[in-house]
């Protein structure tokens, strides 16, 4: 009798609650690597970086095949208004760096984005603004070379 009860007692016996498995770490935000011309900006400059991520909205309409009109065919409803693009702003000290990396949870593979970098020029009082457009290709995306333009500013007296 004891031999029959013992396996049952082992099954029912002491049961300590098992610790819950650790939650998976949150996915890392995709990062954007920006190559800047450090010589074009003032050495102690703090750059303003604007990241504009396209909303990814697309709308396509399917028009019915032309058939003999039995009754008037309503035209497809117009596309709803697209959601706004996502704008994020960062400030990064230049400190002689040629590469700046920023991250955003709003970036997703396949989405296009624009980067606008603004900071004081190395000489004079002008601002330099650089612009580039790219598509997220993975966890880290390199931005193509920035198209730079000088924005004239009056020097303080």
C-alpha cells in the first residue's frame, strides 16, 4: 500500500512557486549615424539635430473594371488625410567629433527619414545647416553626406 501512495505523495507533495521568467529586454531603438564635417562647425559648438520621420502613410484606391453600366457606380471614397510626420529634436555637443549617433523608437525598418543639422560656422557669425534623407535599413542606419548650406547671420556689435 505504501508503494502505491508514495508516488502520489511525490506528485502532490511540496510545490514551491517557480519564479516567473525575466521579461525580455525592450528592443533597442534603431539608431541613425550622422557624419559631420567637424572643421565646418565651431569647435565648441552644440549642434541642433532635427529628425523628421515620414509617417509611412500610403493610400491606394481600387477602381472597378469598366463594365456596361447597369447602374451608376460610385467612385471610391477619397483617401483620408495622412497622419503628420514625426519630428524629434536633439542637441549634441560637437567637441571635435566627426560622427554623431542618435536613436529613436519611432524609426522602423523601411521608413524614410530626414536629418537636419544646424550649428555655428567655424568662422564668422553664420550658421551652417546640413540636410540628408535616407531609409532605415536595420538597427543602425548611416545617413548619406549632408548637403551643407550657410545661413547668413548678422554679427553682434
